[in-house]
């Protein structure tokens, strides 16, 4: 079953809570054994982040 309840989609610009840096979501995946979503961003392609590490940016 494909999951799609994640908050962010590719192309969304979000803020990393810890650093305040604005980044662009490149891709996401659901990590079944952890029951949460992970994301890769354009600015740091070798690092993954979890959904709770981001803040939505109000447009």
C-alpha cells in the first residue's frame, strides 16, 4: 500500500528548525519500520531529514 500522508512534496520550500536554513524538498520516502517520513533536500543531498525537523514556510 502506497502512503501519501506526508506533509511535504518535492519542490516545497521548508525551513530546517535547527539551523533556520530554507531548503527545497527533493524527494521523500516512508520508512516503514520507523513509521515516519524521511526527506532529502536539494541543498544537502547526502543527508536525510525527518518530517519533524522541518517547519512550513508561510507564503
